[in-house]
C-alpha cells in the first residue's frame, strides 16, 4: 500500500493511496525538503537543502546543493530509484531541484521538478 503524502482521506473515508510511481515522487520530495533532525525516529533522514536558502549565494552553492541532494537521494532511495541527474537552482529565497531518474520497480523514466521557498 502506497499512502498519499501528505496523508489524507479519500472519498470513502479511508487513507488515500497513490500508485507506485507517484509514491516514489512523493518520497523524493520528502527527502529533498526534510532537514536532518526533523524526524524523531530517523534523525539523519533528509538532505538539509532548505538550509541553503539562507546561505550567501555564490558559485560553490550550486555544486554543494547538487552534491547534497544527490547524496541524500542515493542514500535514502537508492533501492527504489536509479538517479541519472540532479540539477539545483537557488534564486533568492527559492529553491528548484530537477531530478531525472528511473523507477526500479516499474522501469519508468521520469524527470520531476520540486520547488521550495517563496
């Protein structure tokens, strides 16, 4: 069962479910935008990318953000996805992450963009 994120109820009053590919997309978003220490039972879960929004923007921030995102995704979701490319763009108070990947279970190739900030 793949529970929808954020958790909510469907029309029947049951926990809403999503298909496998949608579930994987939601897991990627959770890894990218969760800061380590935010989850009590998994203190190392997440990437810490949101902290970069408050860092001074320079040339190295993009490379650091890309490495941070790719490492976190590989660490937490490596058994579910094969990562082809991660691109991170930081612009003022906005963070945009584009991930190209293959879902291992279904074999589908996907490129999704995730945004956080203002």
